[in-house]
């Protein structure tokens, strides 16, 4: 099976600080891959590189074999990669529903179609009941879910989720996990940044571990958590799970 | 910025719009010449304000040099009509096209080189001032002495867009109605959604596939073309155009005062704001003249702006809508209570 996304020797430095260092991995279609690592490991930077928000200093990002590392974010999105922002970015003067509609306009100009898609996306993250709310009336976990709904409305083939379950109660997180599993079953490929190891163990078929920008481990969740280097990197950073 | 105040249903809004313009049409049929010519200017600035509103209130792009586009429209109409006897209709279309193109080029150059936000706004004012000075030194268009339309004969001629005060009032009213309805339609279309998205958060919008670069160029271009049409008619109404009066900073201010005072990003804001601000401008101008205080109108403008921004940061119109909502709510609650009681009795 060929990879949907392939990242090759990806490197990004910010004035001397190497945030992502020679990272390579590949995502199999229809699978959930978790990208983990302590704070400041370079996970969000990786997302930004894949999504076109940043250009790498070195290395390649291949989506369906096409190199996209110099492609602007709106084009990357239209090619089928949607991302959420770790620091949520709702359109603050638009309603929850309107926020979720925006992504749909990447594939339709029909307001009716966009509204239907937005309801569907909100429904899947449990926000349909708050469709007409203002975004500042949402709790932070709900805003994270809105990020996800916005991304889903673009009809992505690859979904990049940056800590969307942070702050959710276990029952709510379980609901979202269910949603992710259903999405993956329907063929969506997901790259997930997540700090809660229990969730990672449950949903991910592969885990990629970053530490100080470099990939230190990759493999099945059960193997990765047993890897001494992984334990060390986390314990050093005060790991709690 | 505008909040989610306009949740009234569509038919209600359209109904209200039709009613307002019907009343304005009646006012135009019965009022005296002074009121009519004042209202004509109000309506023209409603239309131009609507163009500015589209660009900032919906598209998130600030212009403080809309006089550039207003002037281009006015000069296109005037040059073709005065020098070649060509109907203003052609001048309006040509002016809109030129202004749209210049707006697009300005936006393209600016955003291509990452000049954004307030710096783009400064660029618009620089462009407007450059054009004003250029037209002032250009003999072909009369330089500072400007261009004069033939005095109207009084008889109405739609093909040449000539007529009396009342005729221009209805032209302006039609434009304002098109402006309000047009912005309403655009903001309800997909363009409105993606423009508001890029207004609220450019990067987040791009991440959702919104091609913000071209959408910014588009909204600025449409806004510029609209402003040019308003300017073309304004020149006809005034009977003469001068670089200082039609391309000056004060025109840029007159254009933006309606939406800022009335309510940014709303369909009715520019109308309400122009109704409030422009008569005040005129009254204070007259008052200033009679007391020999030049600039009284500008002071009054400034004061109104500060007061509105201070007390009604969303503008007058959203405040009115909120007030209306506040009055409505208890009534609704009362009615639902009544229904409950009735249901209880029925049960
Ligand atoms: N735009 C930037 N300019 C300079 N340094 C940056 C920038 N973005 C990220 N960094 C730095 O790069 C490193 C990696 O940051 P990144 O946000 O990718 O980490 P992360 O793994 O997502 O961490 P967290 O778990 O806290 O979200 C950090 O040291 C951060 O300070
Ligand atoms: Mg991060």
C-alpha cells in the first residue's frame, strides 16, 4: 500500500533553533497515526510544514506522491489536507454554524450545500445543538471540537488534529475517539497530536515520537511505550498520563 | 466589529428594506428642493458607504482613500460627457471598470509585497492624494479649475441621465437600494462567508481553503467599481467637479462616516449613518459659514465620530436592533407564558 503522505528528512529551523530535525515518516491511508512527544518537541511545527503554513528549511512533503512543501496552505487544503489549530482560531464574528460552513466553500459555492455539510460536521463532533451560538459562548473543549468540525467540512482525505481532545472529560473524549474511528473506517487518514497516552494507545495504529525536533521512535503503540528512549524523553519532561 | 445581531429572518429584513425605500420614494415626491438635494447626497453616500462597508465590514480591508475611486468615476463621466458628448451611462460603466482595475492592481501590488492592514490603508490614501494632485495639474481635465457640466435644461432625459433635482433624487435612491440589496445578497452568498472568514482570521481562513489573496483583490475591485459609479452620479448632481472636492480627503471621510456611524458590516448601517452624519455636516457647514467659523463641520464630524465610537462602538443600527430585541423579548416570554397557562387549562 502506497503512503498517502510521506515526509522525508523534514527540517525546520527558526534562527538557529532546530524545531524539526530530519524527520521522516509515512502515513498509510485509512489509518490513525499519533504524533507524540514532550512540550516543544516540534509536533505543531511538523503540522505547519505539512499544511503549508511554514516552508521547511530542508526536506520534502509528498502528498499522493506530489511534493507540496512550497504549496500555500489554501492549496494544500484544497488538495485534501485539513488541519486544526492547537491554539483555536474561531472566526469570532461568525456563528458556530457559519464557522463550520467556511471549509465547505473549498468544494462548493452553494450556501445550502455548505450549510448541510456544516451541520453534518457539527453533528459528528457533538456541536449541532450549539450551531447558532457565538463562538465566544463556547467552552474551550467545544472550541476545539469546532476546529475539528471546520476541518471536516473541507471533506479532507488527510486530517491533522492538534490536541483537539485537551480538556475533554473522559466520557466526551471517548465519544470523539469513536468519531475518529468511524472516520478512519470510512477511509479518512488521520495524524493526531495527543498528550493523553490512553487515547493514543486506543486509537493509533502507529505512533511517531518526536523529541527535540528529532524522531526518536516509531512503531506500534505498545512497542513505542516500552521503548526506553521514549520513556526517558517523557520522564525528563515530567511525563504524566 | 459587528456581532451576531442580525438574526431576523430574511423576509422580515427584505420587507423592512422595501418599506424604508418606499417611504424614501414618497419623501422624494413631496419634499422641497432643498431637502431633496440634501437627501440625494445622503443617498449617494449611502451607496458609496455601502461599497466601503463591503470592503471593510465584510472583506476586512481598510481603505481611507476611497476618494480615488469616487474621483475616477466622476472624471470618467465628466470627460466623456463634456468633451465628447457621450452619455454618462457609458462614463459610469467605463469609470467602474477603470476604478475596479486600479483597485485590483493596487491590491495585487500591495498584498504581493505583504503590505497589509493599516499599511494598505495608508497606500490607498497616498494613491488618492497622488491622483488628486495629478488631476489638479492636468490641463486636459481642467486642472484645479475642474470640469463643468452643461446647465440642465430641466427636461428629463434618461438616455443622457439629465433631469431636475427630483430626477437625480430617484437616481440616487435607486442606487442606494441596489447598494443595500446588493450587499445583502453578496453577504448571504458564499462570497460573504469566505470574506467574513478572511476578515476575522486570514490564516485560519486559508487553512480552510479560502484563497484569500484573490478574494481580497476581488472585494477591493468590486468596492472600487461601486464607489466610481457613486462618484459619477455625484459629479452630475453637483454639476461640476474639481480635484479637491471630488478626490479630496473629505470625500474619503464622507464615504466612510456612514458605515462607521451607522454600523460596520450591516446592510442598513450606511443608510442610517449617512442620514445622521451628512445633514449634520451640511447644517454645521452652514452654521459655520454664518458665524464665520470655518471648519465647524469638521469639528462636528469629529465629535460625532468620537461619541459614536465611544458609546455605540457597533454603530447606531446594531444598537437599534438590540433595543428592538430587548423590547421584543419580554413580549415573547409573555406570550409563551400565556400559552402554557392555556395549555394547562385545556389539559
Ligand atoms: N514561529 C516560531 N518561531 C520561533 N520558534 C518557534 C516557532 N514555532 C515554534 N517554535 C519553537 O519550536 C519548538 C517546537 O515547537 P512546537 O510548537 O512545534 O512544539 P510542540 O511539540 O507542538 O509543543 P506543544 O506540545 O507544547 O504544543 C519550540 O521550542 C518552539 O518554541
Ligand atoms: Mg504543539
